């Protein structure tokens, strides 16, 4: 049985709020290859995914700059059908790609995350006095897609 991640996530966020912690927070758009957070995650029901996304939007976004690390943080993802590439880690795959491929891969991660977690307009950063986007996703280069 998979762990109930929304309740663990909620506890971590509650501790961060209570302690006044702010900064950067990674949200994976295709966590561990279980599925896209804008569709479904294998092993978790729709209510759990919605609860987790609500926690991220309502409690993390106001205190943290949200960004994707990559798509899955496990195996590489074939973008044409969002399937996992067997026997190749995301790290190994990305380290061997050219700039355009990297940009498209990371833009895909950013697009999913932006739509689900960071729909708000830019606001001043919680960690600096500079005006920066709430989600660092807006700073990513958006490549021309084929």
C-alpha cells in the first residue's frame, strides 16, 4: 500500500508555517513516473491528488518559490506519449541532451506545474525584497516546440 502523501505533505507544510520557513520548494509534475499531476497518479485516488494540489496552491505558493526539478526524478520520460524510458534515469538522460531537448523537457515540466500549482500572477518574492514571480517557472526559457 502506498503512503497517504497528502497528510504527510500537510504535516510538513504545517511545520514550515509554524516555524516561519520560506524559500524554494520542488514539486514534481510526473512524480516517480506514477502519472501527471494534471491527470492522475497511479495508486492514489482523485481526492488525494486534489487535496495535495490544494495544499501546494494554498499553503506552499504564498511562502515558497515553486519549481520543478525535472519531470519524474526517477526514470526519464518519453515526451511523445509520457511513458517512462526503461533503464535510463532522468539524470543520465538529461545529462546527454542538447540545449533544445533540455528546454523542451523542462518546459513540459513547467507547463504541467504552472497549470496545476502556480496559476497566480507574479508577486514579490517571500525570500527577497526583489519583485520575482511566485513560481520560478515563469523565468524558464520557453522554446519553440516542433
